């Protein structure tokens, strides 16, 4: 439930601005926005997470997919290349194994499509 997730994340940040993990919250918010087709917001949240941890795998993945859906091909490619620099063996098969826990099948399919558009190898 991406809408519910955004509400819970915003509440968590308001109630505990110092005690929560800002990088993880930003990454989770990026994913929720991505699944709601709010790619600009998703990219902004991913970039916020990457300021906290420039090598965060999940933030790099969702940033690349969001940029690809926005038609920002150069940014999508650059972000994918950053991801591949920290994890050269990462590919679509590994992504799909990470996505096994999603309860809504359209979410992994959309994520895979975004990263394919960004040029992630099979």
C-alpha cells in the first residue's frame, strides 16, 4: 500500500525526527512514490537517501528506474553505472530475487521495466 506507506513514513519522521533512519525512510518513500507513478518525487527521495549514503543499493536502483520512467536517459544511465561500480555482478536475475517478497505482482514488473530502461543487464 504505497499511499499508506507514505503516510506512515511521514508520521514516523514527524514523531521522531532524530531517532529514525532518514536514509531508509527516504528510500522507502522513493519506492512508494515510484509505485504511485510520482517519478519526480521518487527521484527526489532517492537523491535525499543517496546524500546520506551514496552507495545505498536500493536508493541507486529506484533512482535509476525513476529517471528512466521520466525519460531522463542520461541520468538513468549514470545512476545505473554508479550501481554497477559498487556491485559489478548486479543484474536482472538478482533484482528479481530481491523482489520475491512483494505481494502485488505489478510492482516487481514495473521495477524491472524501469531498470531495463536504465540498461541493467540480464
